[in-house]
């Protein structure tokens, strides 16, 4: 998730919004949707 968020941050321009799509499959990378959201927020906090 850290790599994904970092890359999205690099590609985003001023005024862009980067969102985590709840409908996109995570391919068993996370325990559940809540875990995925926690990991996303943790990665955002590291920026």
C-alpha cells in the first residue's frame, strides 16, 4: 500500500483527489475491507 500511495502522490497534480475504490478487488492482500482502509490511512499518514 505504501508503494501505491507514494506513486499516486507523485502522479497527482495540485487539485487532484486520490481515492481508494471500495469496489476494486484487493486479491487477498488484506484481511478484509477494514484492514485495507487502515493500511491506506497509514500510508497517507507517512507522506
